[in-house]
């Protein structure tokens, strides 16, 4: 099958790559500020990305609820489960602007007060003030899409963006997109004065709980870290790729949202696993935070022979059970409710075994400054693509909004640039796409994806790492990438998208391997170096960055902004 390229260049002021929470919020704000704004989404903005089915926790500071002493609040939130390893100036900005976003979301029709009042619960230690607003995000993508269109932002769905274009001066100039609406793909070149990357984190890099099912993942399986990968190839700096993160939930039923569950973690005999609750009679006001604090408890208990670990809801009230079931809908975990109903499982009578899910790039990605700009002038990043600030749905909304405001100022000083000056780069990518489409015989993308997962699990894993393992792993990743570019075959536009996702994963995998190799210490639950078993205190407030240069991938430590 052939692949054609549009002769018409699509021009805009502000090009948003990714139509998730962050991209839609950026689109609303930018259009309201008068920018000619275009949102590109490879699925459909009404239901795509991590927020496709919903969310139910919004980290925030509401003065009318928390009080006026912001500095006290800031210090307290930094000590919570989400306040750790990030740049303090960005975290402060996110918290300061969170209330504005909540009120904006209410104006878009998202129900931020499903109980009729501000309700904070989950993700908190016993006796501490709570900062996660419980809301109903089941319709959030549809509401944000409608608001973006009302503001005047244009949306192009079914457009895969595979490459960011940077001009001779090193400034953002546009992007290469692929229209996948038909079986035969079509290449579209986009020219823009400024751009925003806000696609999802990298899933499918490590084996899931069911390796035969690549799409049984805790977060959106279509998220392949493509934003971070294309930023890396364009010369942007990435950060924290060496420090993995993992989620947890019902074992083998890989759905995130463990903070939505109301119950206590116990062993098979009902014995409490963690130190935070005394018995199984917990409530929505005082749930068991063990899985947030001791993230690898499920693996440790299994390895010690004391497992398995169960989410024990048998001691909660009927009212809390109903509240939890409704919250699972708000979170987008409707399949869990459907499964419980299908098999007649009563959570007040039966425990549910919990387990840990695959490693994902969560707070691992693009390094941005206080304006949310990457190290490439004119190119911004927000949401799960970013590696130096965390806040989940809040970060996505706040920095999408903030990046749009910064872009509106930046675009005033950007001269017109003809993206066709970058013809050699464009043709290089077009040649790759055409090769993937023209291979008469070749490998399916799943073969390359599953092979990468095995390499990452065994050589760049989350249980043990060493110089020999990481060096070998990097070599195998490079070998696999070479084979993939020569041998992968796509029979239609959908398969071309999947092939390109795997190539993005391979680029990030190598950056992860070299970052882990250069971090000569053990840190956290999942970066365990057998050859450097200690944690180096000199690195406590440092981030490791990685940049692609003409000499190859280069790593460097930088100070965390405190």
C-alpha cells in the first residue's frame, strides 16, 4: 500500500499535539486569547488518553476550603504522597492556579461537586488535611471538547503526529502528521509559530500482568511516550527517565484508580498488612493509604511467601460501598463494576486480590521551565509528557492553560518561517513511512513490541539493575530498533501508527537504559543497582537529564529547583 503526502501545508499560530486533558484546556485558553489554534489527536478528543473514561481526584488548593495561609498549605502538600521529587517553582504554580481551573471546569459542565459541596478524600495520611477534590469526570472529555470548539479552537482527529520540526536556528517550526482516517494513510505537514506537546506517558514498554495482552495496561495503552520521543529526537532535554513508577489495582485486571477503592489491605486471613489502620472497618474519610506509601508491598509480600495481598472491603458500610461504586464510574473504571455485577461479586463478602502493574513513564519525560517551555524555543510541553512536575489531572489542566498563555505572548515575536525549508528532514521521515507501508514481507508491530518488553524487563528492569545488565540491554535495544526499521510491515494506516509507536518506545527505552546506567546509586523502590547498593546523598536534590546530540545521547545531573 502506498502513502501520499498532501501538497497543501496546514498553517496555524499554535499547534497542539495531543487532544487529552492538557491539550483541550490549552486549546480553550489559546483560542480565547485570540490565537489561531489547532489541536491534533490520533483518536477522538471526546474519548481519548488517560482521561477518556473519567477521573475522580483533582489535587488542589481551595482558599474557601483550606484557608488563606498558602505558605502553610504549600509546605503541607509537599509532604503528601504527591509532593515529592519535582521542581518546586512548577509545583507552586500548579497549586496556586488549581482553584481557577476547578471553577473553569465547572463552567464547562464538569461536575466538580457531585455531593453538592466541596468533598476532599483519598490519597491522604490519617489525621492530615486532604487536598484531592472528589469530582465526577465521567464526561470531562466531551465537555472540554465542546468548550474548545465553542472558544474557536479547530480539532483534527485521527491525526498521528510522529515528528516535531525544528528550524536552522533550533526553534520550533511545525510537525509531520499522518491522517489515519482511511486504510491508506496520508501525510500532512503542519507549520506553526509555536507548539505544545501534551500526549501521554509511555505504556507498553514493560510487560503487563498479562503479557499476551499488550493492551491490558493501567493507563491508556495507546500512550506510547511519543511526545517525549519526538521531543528527544528534536533535541529537547528529558528528565527522570531512570526512576520508574508503578501503579496497583485488582490483580490481572489492569485498571488504575486504587485511590478510589475504600477498604483495608489484608492478607488471606484478614490480617492488616500496613501500619495505618487497625482493622478492616475503614471509611471514605479514613481509608488505608498503605498502597500509596509502600508501593511495592504486593511484590514484597509475594516474594516473602506472606502474600497475596487483598483489598478487603468487607468492613465498610453500605453507604461507602455505593459511594465507591459510583466513584469507579467517575474514575472511568466502569469495567470493574461490570465485572462485579456480571459474576455476582459482593465486595462486602469477598476480598479482591490486588497486585502491582507494569512500570510506566510517570513523571518521566520532557524538562520544562517556569513558562512550561522545553529547551527548544517555541515548543511547550504539559501533562503526562512532562518529567519535572507532578499533579496528574491537575498538572495537565493547569499547565495546558498556562502554556497557552505563555504561547500567546511568545507568538507575537515569532517571524513567519516556511516549513518547506526543512524538506530534507521531511523526506527522511516520508521515506521511513513508505518503507513500512511497502515491505512485501515483514514483521508485525506486536513482535517488536513484545520483544522490547522482554529486553526491558530482564535488562532494564525494576527489581535489579547493574552496569552489565544495562549495557547489554542498551545494545539489544539498538539492535532491535535496527531490525524494526528494516523489517516492520504495516498493511494499513492503523498498523503504521502502531509501528511508529514501537519506534518511539525504542527511542525512549535507550534513553532510559543510559540514564539508569549513569545513575550510579540505588534510589527509590525500583532503581536497585546491585553494583551500587547505596543511595548517594549528594544526588538527593538532583535530576538526571538526557539529550540527543550529534555525538549521541548525553546525560547530566541538574539541580532540582527547591
